[in-house]
């Protein structure tokens, strides 16, 4: 994970926030995940351009009494698991998720 610090949400998912938790379903295999409040905070913060360590420091450590080392270790495990199910994208460089112009149809 250390060589892929940029994280973005996949577009092949369905997600809904319920209170302080988030339900995420993979469109590929219909696997359903329930994210706790900390995982929801990370989920909502990943944007493809902010490194995971910065998200953890500025969001998780700022809101919860946890060391950067522990929070980052837990966050890496979370994003690797979700990436393994196709819910998150990991990259060694920023991930451009801006909408692409559609090609003109003949």
C-alpha cells in the first residue's frame, strides 16, 4: 500500500449513508459491506488526489483519540480489503475521476 497512497471510490458500486454508517455494494458481485463511523469517514474522504496518510491525519486523528501510526495501519487494511472487492481504486499517482466528454455518435 505504501507505494499506492492515492485512493478513490470505484464507479461500479452503490452506496448509502445511514446515520453514521455506510452500506456499500459491489455492482460486480453484489457483495454488501457495512462501514462503521471511522470507515465511513475514510470512505467519504477518499477523492483520488489526497494521499491516504493526509486523510487519516486530517480527518481520523483529528476526530478520534488514536495515533497516526495505528490509524494509518487500520486505514491501509481497510482500503486494501475494499480494493480487493473492487470498491476502491488504488494508485501511485493521483486518480482523475472527472467526467470524460462523451464521444459524438455518428
